[in-house]
């Protein structure tokens, strides 16, 4: 009877503790994946400068597999013969450019080139402006060059031999693959914002509409230049304090 009682208590404790531990473990996968994504961006930049060759970071095309046999891990490639075969990239074989960057259940749901602006981010809350944005993309020759060989939401990021590149925002989420983009707001997301000139990168949660309107009213940029994942909405005093702390550094 005593043995059965102990087994029953252990089973009860397991039923209470294990789900919490699993939930905590699953919750840590998203920020850990974002941190590893940032590290991969910075490693790619460093190797472009070390080798003096262009590197490219992209995500698998439809039905394409990555080095892990999945379709979610970022692919790092190098332009080995820029004079003989310009624009031809081959996958990097080194261990730093392969392996698992995004942990199980985490994926990149969108890649955006260019420095984030308040106006651009506000368009996601305005269907009419979003439609105008699509018309602008169709007229943008630079944009058309990317969507010719790549999916519209996943343009590649090219690192020049001097380490410079375009700004890029990678939106990382643990939303299931079947979730449509319009429903992603119901799932946690982290934006890996990469400054293509300096090589710095920050992890930010997506801004709320009221925060973006506050930024627009005060003429503030859409990048805090520091990691910020707190779910509570920012106040004006907090943004000013963040900006002043960056100046003091």
C-alpha cells in the first residue's frame, strides 16, 4: 500500500510539473532561435570580409531542402568565381554555415529588405495602403530582380566583400506552417533586425499600432537599437530614456 501511495504521489507530481517544464522549454525555443539567427548573420558578414567574396543568406525555395533535410533552415552560399561565373552561388560547406539555426517548431515567416520605417510598418494595419505598397513593388526594378528567382516574402540578403549589405528584418515565429500571414498576430514573433552597414543586429518584438503612431508623431525611428522583447507597450518616457542611454554609450 505504501509503495502504491508513493507511486501515485509521483504520478500526480509529474502530471503537475512536466507540462510546465515542457511549456517553458518550448517557450525558450523562439528567443534562442532568434539569437542563433543573429549570430549566423554576423558570422556570414565576417566570412565575407575574411574571404573577400560575396556571400548570400537565404531561405529554401518551395520544395527545396536545406542541409538538415528540412525546408526551414537558412542557407548560406558564396560566390566562388565572381569573374568567371558572376551571380553563381554555392552552399558553404563549413560547419558554421550549416546545421540547425532555427530550433524545432520555429521558422522564418517573412524577410524584409531595407531599413524599417514607421510608415512601412503602419501599412500592415491599413489594407488600403498595403494595396498601394504592392503596386509600388511591381514598379520597383530592384524588387523585381529578387522575386524573379525567389519567393516574394523571402528575398536573399547579399553580403559584399567589405561586409556591407542591405538592412534586413527576419520575422521569426513558432506559428505552425499552415497558419496564414493574416493570423500570425495571434502567435509570438521576434524580429531580427540587421543593420547592413555596421553589422549590428537587434531582437525586437513587433511594435503595436499605438506605439508606431507615437513614433510617427515624435519623428522617432522604428528601430530601438537594443534588444526589446517585453510585451508591455512602450511609453514616451521609456523611448526617450532608451535613446538617451544609446547617446551616452
